[in-house]
C-alpha cells in the first residue's frame, strides 16, 4: 500500500469515527466529544488537501488521470461526511434544543462514550492495553487514541498507551469514573 492509499484509508477511518462521535455527542449532550469532532475535522481538511495534491502528482507522473480523478472524488466525498459529522456536533456546541422527534428517537442507554488524557504517572502510561486489561478492569473499551494530531483507530491489546494520549472509549456509564481516575493517576489498576 503506497502513501496515497494509506492517507485515503486514514480519511475513511477518521470519517467513520467522526460520525460515531458526533452522534454520541448529541445522544449524551457531551461538548468534550463534540469538541473532538471539531478537532478531527481540521485534521481531515489538511489530510484531504494532501491527498488531492498527491493524486495530481501521481497523475502527472504516471499519466493515469482516471485513477487520480476517482481518488480525488472519493476523498471529497469522505470530507463531506466529515463536514456532516461536524454539523451534528455543532448542535451540541451551540446548545441547540433537540426537536421532539429527535428526542423520541434517542433511546435510553447505559453505554456512553468518553474521552480523557492519560497523565504522567498513570498506571495506563507506557503499558499496552493488554497489560492493563483496561476493558476488563473498567468496562471501558478504547475505540481510538489521539496522539499529538494523529489517531490510532481500533487499538488492540498490543497498542501501547503513552502519557499525553487522549483515549476515546465506550462502555457502561458506571465505569466512566474509574476510567477517568485511572487516566488521571487518581486510581490504580486492580
């Protein structure tokens, strides 16, 4: 897989996560998650521009205009999905009251999505998700990790968590406090 394909895959993965987070921010009226969607949109905009530039360079180099055209159309479509996700998150950021039909369609749920930053000295820092058994210990499943401006999607048991990482996790509402305390270093792993 070349760099262009990797960037395109990253835009696709980011768009999927943005839609999920935008809907969750609406569902749980969570401005932190909505803010994460806004940050992801900025990242996608930069990545989209890079993909378009690289597609044009590739067309000039190999003469395959059709393939580059499809790549540019695809990344623009993914960017439109990201814009729609940002629009959903914007409802939360602006405290727009939900229409009664939307309220009715949102069901009660014990599952939440939360974010937080891993502090220096946290039991989670410099360990893999497998070593921490985070999902077993807190019930919270890490769906993505933000490291600087990059995202790690679908981290597995071999993924190392570093101090300063922002974890995006899903799980039962009763596991959130312990999860946040683990990230801050207030709580220790059992």
